[in-house]
C-alpha cells in the first residue's frame, strides 16, 4: 500500500481495527526508512547525525494520530518521532531530502538533518534545547488563544532525560497556570544518552510529577500500540474539552544507540528481557495476527510496498542538487524584510 493510501478515518466513523492497521503501517514505514538512513549514514552518504526511534514507534504514532490537523492542532516531534511525523502528514520524500541535503527539502538543507518541520502545516521544527521545545508549542497555543481561536490542541514530545532540564519545569508550570490544551508525551526509554533513569530522577515514576504541576497524568506501556492509541485519544480529548494540560509517560526501551554514532554497549541484554524491553513493532505485528485484524500475506505485501517507497524516496533525494551558496539567502527569519541587511524602519 502506497504511503498516500495510509489513511486514518475520522475518529467518529472509524473502528479500532482500522486505526490499528494504519498505525502499524506508519510504524513499519518509519522503521524501514530509518534503517535505510542508517545504512546511508554508514556509507558516508549522510552528513550529520542519524537518530532512530527503534522501540518508540508505537508511543510516537499514538500521539500523532490522536491530533487533528483539520482543527489546527499543533505537533512538536523530536528526533525519535519519525513514525509520528509520518502519521501527522510528513511526506517521506521531505524526510529523505532533509537527511540527504537536498535543496528541495522543507528546510532547504539549511538547518541540520533532523530539525525539520512545517510551521504552516502545524508541525513545529524541533530544537535541540529539549525542554524549551515544549515552550515553543505552548507559545503557538497561546497565540491561537490571542487570535480568538478555540478547539485546538498541542502535542509535544520529549524524552526522560529532557525532563531533568530547567526549561522542562518552566514549560510545564506555565502550561498548567495558563490551562493550555497541551499534551506532553514523555518517552521514558530508560536512558538519557547513556545515563540510566536511576541516575536521573528519584521518583518511582515520572507521572508522579503530574499532580505537582497541575497536570492530569497517565503512565502506560509504551510498547503496546493499543494502549498508546487509547490513552492519547483520551488525553487529547480531555485537553480539547478544557480539562487542562495532560502528561503521558510511556515506558519502553530505546532499542538502539543515542544515534548511529553510538554502539549502545551500555544497554544490557537483561534490560531487553525486562518489562517494557520488547520491540513494539513485533508486538503490534503479533497482535495483528492473533486478533485476525490482518494476516501474514497482507503484512508481507505492506512490507514490500514500503521497502519500494523508501528506496524510491531516498534514491530521488540523492539525485537532487544541494544548495547553491550563490543563490541562497541563508536568512534565519522566514520574513525576508526582517532579515539582516533588509530591515526597514
């Protein structure tokens, strides 16, 4: 099935089985694409870093599918949210173009290969100052409120390591005080780079912080796609209905290094055998088979189609030119008359 055909019907009319099937295909597309980018990185074809979401796809796609672009919802993904990006509407060719430095990409090869987004389409380009990323999404929500808009929600992603920053505290405090319709998805993947959670925070579960900030909180199995879809659907609806900000903690394990430059030797085999150490993609596929929602033949066809999509997108991006420094303005601001050298009084 082609990427453009991975559709999720409106929540009011769709059934859980169709939601699950679509979510799984986004997960599979993200995993396949990231494995391809990792291969290109090792071959020296990608400059910069490659950061994979292996093991986090279910949690990522759960938030993105719960959001509604027709209601002008805002989405703020991070480096491990390729599945969520695709589910929210990012085109695979745009992801490939950004990684491979094509001038045709959404960032025109100007801003790293993971800091991509589309502000006009509701997807905020991520910034590496992780806690601050939440404030950016909150700012968009406050701006909508100032413009007398309503019925919108913002969803933003962060990892367990990012919750230790001062910016995280400031952002959650502001969101609670302003009662913003914000859903904060924390992927507790057991490591902040190579630092285990035991050395990051003393509370038993990060969801314990929800009550202190004035959030409604959820602690879930981030490897269970069904639970992720259900919980994020509830959290987004609660935020949209005026119940204030929501904090969703997904317990899972990053099944790869921090980036492709990291061999992840600090992640022991014992960790992978413990609770939340499973591969969400394999778990979701087994559920498809056990429940009769899909079958081996159909999944095999999805896989073949997705492999072709990924190969087509990455091959096309490699053939495209990089930026020409004599043609590019390289301005940081999207409004050209405000950029340096063009300011007017």
